C-alpha cells in the first residue's frame, strides 16, 4: 500500500522540520493570537451542508464523548463507537482528583500564561508551545461548559466554585467534584451525547470494537469493527475519522487503567501509516496502593490531591520494621520535604515516583516486600480534625480500607508508584490531525500537550479541550477543503481491510496453543516494568528488545483462545489487544533506547546529575520522536520534529 | 482458602442457562471477588473449558460495568460496595458462593453473567440532560449555587448506572436510577428550564422499557453501591406530580 505524503511546506510557520511529513502546521504570529487567528482563517462548512458529512468518532471518553456530542450539535452525521456496554463507562470515569483551569478565581496570581508555563515546564520542555498555549486558553471555557451542563463541582458556602492545588503548581487552579471529578465530567459529556442520540445526529455503537482503519488514496475513510456480542465484522465509511481511544498503560499489564484500556485502535492506525510519537513517555503515578500478590489484576490510584494534606515518609534506617506509630519523629525521613523544600509533598509525579523508588532501593521501603512508603495524615488530622479530612477525602479513605483492610484514619496509608498515563501517542499536528490525512486523534491517544510528563488534573482538561473545542473547528476546515471523492463499502480497500481483520481474528482462534492470553500479558508486563519502567538503561532495554520478539513468536504459536468468533468472547477480545501490546512494547523500548537523555517520566540511568536528578540533553534530544511503521516494530523508522521554544526559555526543571 | 462457587452459565440470549459448580483453591483474602473469578477462569482455560463471561472495566467501583448477584444479594450485600470492590476477606475457607446475573425483564442476559443494560441509556436519552450546546455557556461563577443544593445534586449524581437497584427490587423497578438523574439535574439552577419535561419523558421511557412499578420497598437503596437515598424517589414523585398537573409546561 502506498501512502501519498506530499511534503507541505508552510512558509507561515517558524518551526523547522527534520522531516517534511512532520509539519506541525503551527499558525504564525504571537502565541496569544495563534488560535483565534487560526479559527478565523480556517474554512467553514455551511450548517445546511453538515449533515451530508459522516464523521466517525471512536471512543466516548471525555475526548470522544465531547467531540461526538459537539459535532452532533453542529449538525454533522456522527457515528460513535465504544467497547463498553455504555458510553458512560469510558475510562475517563475513573479520574478522581480534578481538572485544571486558569480561571484565577482565587486571585492567587494564576493566568493563562502561568498555566501554559507550568505545563511546558512540567512536561520537561518536550511539548509544543503553541498546542500547550491553546490548551491553557481553552481551559476556562471548559469549566463554563461543564457547569452549564450540570456538572456538580465542589462549591464554597458562598455558592461559588471551590479549588484545590495539584502537583507541579503553586496556585490553586484545580476544580473538582469530591474524589469523582472524571465521573462527573464524563456524565456531563455523556448527557450531551445522549441528547444528540435522541436528536438523531449521533448513532452510538456500544460493545463494538474498532479493529482497523480504512485508508483510501492516502486518506482515512472509515473503520472496521467487530460487534462484541454477535462477532460480526463490519465496515463503516466516512469523510473523516477521530480516534479518542485513550492511553496504553496496560502494556505494563498492571496499571491504574481500566482493564479494557488498549492500544489497538491507535496501533492499527499506526500500521496504516500514522506515525507514533514518543511511545516511551509513560507516567508512573507516585500514590497507588501497593501490589498484594500474584493474583493482582490491576492497581488502584489514590488521588494526588491526598498529597495536599498527607506527608510522605519512610524510616531513616534501612530495615526498620517497627510499626509506623512506634517510629519517633526524628527517625523518620520526610524525603520529599527534605529534597524539594519549595514543593515538598506536591513535587511533580515523575520526581515523587523516582524518589519513592530510590528510598525503597536503599532498603527503607515499608510493608510486605519493602515496596511501599507511608502517606501519613496524622498531622493534618491533628490540625484540622478527622471530620475535615473525611469531608475532603472520605471516599478515597473508604476505598483504601476496602482494598487493604486497613484504616487510614488510624495508621498511615502505604503507597507505591504505578503506571498511570501515557504521554506518548499518535503524532498529530496543531489541528490534531495525524500523518494520515482525515485521521484525527484526541485525548490521551495523541501525544500532543504533555511533553515528557503530565501534570495532575491536566488530562481531563486536554481531553475536553480537544473534544469540545479543537476538533469541532479543525475537522470543519478539513472537510471544507475537500479534494477527495465519495466512497462506499464496495471499494476494494474496504474489502481488503475487512478480509485482513477477519483472517487475523480467525488466526487467533485457530492457534489453539497451551498458554492463556493473560499469561502472555503478564509476562510482557514484567518485561516492560523491569526494563522500560521507572528507570531505564541501555543494557536493560537491549535485553528487552531480545525478549519481546521471542514473546511475540511464542504468542502467535502457543496462545489458547477458546470459543468461537461468532459470539461474546472476552478471551478473543483480550488476545487481539495483547498481540498489539506486544508490538507496541517493542517500539517503546526502541524509543527509550534511542533517547539517551533523561526527561520527565523517561529516566535513563546513564543521564543523571550527581545528586540523582534527571539530566536532560537539549542539544541532542529537543525533538519529538515520531515512528513510521515499516512492516515490523524492529524496522520502524524514526522521524524527528524539532521543538523550538520562542516564549519559554529552556531551563533546568527544578522543584527544590 | 478454598471456595466452592456455583456460577450461572448461559451460552447466549437464546439458550437456557444453568448453575455449574466449581472449586477454587488458593484463594487469598486480599483478592477481589473478580480476581477470584480471574483465577477460576485461568483454571478453566487450562482444562480447555471456556472462561466465564462477566462485565468489568475499572475495577475501582466507579464505571458501573460490574455487577452480579452473590448469594442472593446484588453486588454481594456489603454496604456501599460494588462487586469489583468486594474482597475475599469477607468470605471464609470452605464457603459455597452462588453467582448469578442481574435478573430483570428489562436486562436480558447476553451470556453467563453479562446482561444488556441498554434500557438505562434509553432512559437518559429521553431527557436526562441539560440542553446546553457547546459554546453557549456563561462564566461558571455567574450563577452561584448554594453549597447545600450542589452537595445534594452531587449525592444524586454519583449513580454509576450499574443496575443493582433493579436487580435488588422485587418489582425490578428502575425508580432509584431514574430518581437519581432527575434529582441531580433538578437540584441545580441550570436544570430548571427542562425540569418538568425531563421527569415526564424519563418516567414514560422507564415504563416503556418494561421496568416494574415502585412500591417503596427500599431494597434498591440498600443494594446501591453509591448509597443513593430513597428520598430522591420522593423528589421524583413530587416533580412528577407537579409536572403532570401542568402538563409539562414550565409556566404554572
Ligand atoms: C485512576 C485514574 C485517575 C485519574 N485522575 C485524573 C485526574 O484527576 N485529573 C486528570 O486530569 N486526569 C486524570 N487521569 C487521566 C485521565 O482520566 C485520562 O487521561 C483521560 O480521561 C483519558 O480520556 P480519553 O477521552 O482520552 O480516553 P478514555 O476515557 O480512556 O476513553 C477511551 C474510549 O475509547 C474507547 N475505545 C478504546 N479502544 C477502542 C477500540 N479499539 N474500539 C472502540 N472503542 C475503543 C473506549 O470504549 C472509551 O470509550 C486519571 C487516570 C486514571 C487511570
Ligand atoms: S441508583 Fe445505585 S444501584 Fe441503581 S444504578 Fe445507580 S448506582 Fe447502581
Ligand atoms: S468494574 Fe467498574 S465498577 Fe466494578
């Protein structure tokens, strides 16, 4: 298959490209004006013509749900898909802590510019300035929109909206709805989506999994899906396709993501020509409940907001097994407060996670296996009373107790880092379009706004900015520009994609080997966590690159998928996802190996300062890595989009 | 510990189901209930038998995907706990546990423990929203909302749409689910313009879907993992009465 990739040289833009296909299409002009100017310059689709365009939206999380609802309101003919039984269950529902917005309702010095700056710095200077500025700008509209939909954000007694602080920021700009912010935002988007389903502009296809993208004449023109109840494999054609299919943390098997989160949609798009950007940038969240045994199926996050009032510590002495209450104050090491006095317990995630790993590696970890640190609320309870703490975090404390059987009001929580979020994703330009024209990517599935590390409460913001505001504008421009023919199901490319998916599905069922899908997934997870997790080395990554292809070989010879393809078959669903994770794992290790610097969540042991902090190398690595598929992950070709900083000076990221 | 589980196995919507007995050894008290089913499924696969199908996703008690009837109780009967958050430490060595899908006419079984809860989505589509198109919103702080109303709206908004209320109700009524949504939106100033049509349309859809009537038994709220209170059903009834009297018009 050939893909037309005419280099588009854009004279307006100030960015230089290592590869012409990676034209970010950043509008010219001062950063504050780029988005408004771009909105004005983009072509529009006449309202009366919109229903003639079909747009496929895969994913009903914050990004996809918001995009589908808004495009439906605008009058487009939208086809939406999700793998859950209801759009309301997308993984966004699990977000706890909050959503950032530069409202400055606190009058504490916040502004669009500060949110922009914090996000660029938080991302360790590996994100595109123009995208991040737009995100900060749109953040304020998101809160307005959500309140209008009936999202019950926390309020003060005055009736006005309340805020809290999150890691990596010194202002209180996080809006929240108790510990269930993602749930409330998603229900808001789901309600708007439901309204459009009732209005007939959106057709919702639940329990339907996307298994391929249809590319015709170099453009994305539809998708192939499998109905998860009947097993029917079908094609859907459209004028444009949006992927909002979330992140790929589950490549590690154990993560805080929902069990069904997968990379399949993004990976199939990658195999059809969409470049995959920064696959090795993963976020390890510092506050999760530690693993309790081999049966562990997923990890549970304890919201970062807990670090507002909880203090993190371990014993000063390695091997100190006393109960926490019996360790006197002067024998405790509040290592975050010690090492990062100005941010203390609110140091960003990558830094806090690494610090936890370091103290555990020194033998000072607590709990079974020594893989844990304390998160202690006793000071806050003394200061504010148990009721105040219950009002702030009651549901999180209850959750902790349900899972561990321990009461965190009485003894400190035990926490340990866990994989949580993936900053990498499909490469997109300023319009959120991938390297396949007509294929747009929003939310966690794209790579765009968080650089090498995402700040807390910024994923919800990005998902909704993409869904409510960015995609509905940029897609219109793409459609109005036109230049492609109508196609229907009979097109040979549609048939070819259908056949490929059918054959692959059958192949998984025919192997009839001896090992379960989960056993392969766990093994992959172990390899990834060991060699491509919190800290990475050349040696380890090279070793992983030997192990993963062997695992892939075994998988395709020995996996056991029982049952048939014509019915609900959860093992078959998992098998397809794990097959893709194995390939992605290889690309992640290649990307991590290639980036011989430390930045954000990517820590290369070879690149650190004498006191163990990450050492960035801007001279050699100030770029986005974008990988092109060439038949096999081992053959993927690296393209680079150079990052230029015109507004923010590249600086060492310090939270000391 | 060792556990015996009696699980409802049903190949698809058209075939009849039956209870099948399995033994699960090496159950750790730290396992969640679903992790125990994972372990059982691995055993089944090793023996060449098909795994038991069950819905689940977040495993954190928030997505509302999971939900089975355990020993006769929706989600197992532990207060404020979804099936995925139920842990094996609440069972003891040698226990025999019966696991069945939600049983309700409006929730047909798809396979084993998986049911079709699409009726809930259709109730929301009938009116469970505020018609605030993207881009039309005023500044978020332009309408203060009394903290008490906002908190109460939040309590109702916590519903995860799991369906346990229906499964627990002898009449298989969806009243608690519907009341939660009607109350969430009806308690906020933004939800006022559509308040009357909302309740009328949602209740009409609830009836169309084949859910039973509410006779104030209260099993729903007892089974609800989010502890949605019965007082919200009172709110729905008041709204319904008011709306019926004016024929849905918001001008009294
Ligand atoms: C426990 C937890 C807590 C978090 N807390 C916060 C927080 O407090 N603040 C914050 O900003 N961020 C938080 N995050 C991150 C944030 O929740 C996510 O990054 C964000 O919600 C992702 O939204 P999304 O719309 O991109 O994707 P998702 O919500 O993951 O949605 C993906 C959608 O794609 C569909 N899909 C996927 N693959 C396919 C396929 N092959 N075929 C069909 N459909 C498919 C799914 O059905 C789903 O509808 C948290 C994350 C976790 C795990
Ligand atoms: S009201 Fe409670 S039991 Fe019923 S669907 Fe909502 S959360 Fe589940
Ligand atoms: S799996 Fe999400 S609520 Fe149980």
